[in-house]
């Protein structure tokens, strides 16, 4: 089951369960669409791609609550892009 993390790891923007801006990689690293664009759609943690995070149905939120743990690890975008371009 997905954690549904509450914020963007790079800019700390709020990404509640019903956000259409939340993107995740296969390890559930969570970023907003703006930061995914800056990252050239490559996860800085695992190197994988991003997909739109699904929205957990409201009627399941009590039984399966979303995460309240914020992961905030700002990315050095310039270094990330440079690394991608050197491959």
C-alpha cells in the first residue's frame, strides 16, 4: 500500500491525498510536478522515472490513513542535470 507522503521532497510543497500535482517513483519518492520538470523526470534518489500518484478513495482514509511523515531533501538541481547530461 502506498504511503501517500504529504509534501514534495525538494520544495516541501503540500501534496495532500487529493493532489493532482503529486508524482512518485517506484520507491515512492514524492515530488510535485514543477520539481519533476526541473529534475528532467528522473528521480535523483534512484534514477527511475515518475508517474502520477494515485488518489486514495475518501471512504478508505480512516482504515488506511495517509502518511504524516515529511521527507524534505532539497536536490541540487544543477548537479542533478549535469550528472544526467554526462551519461
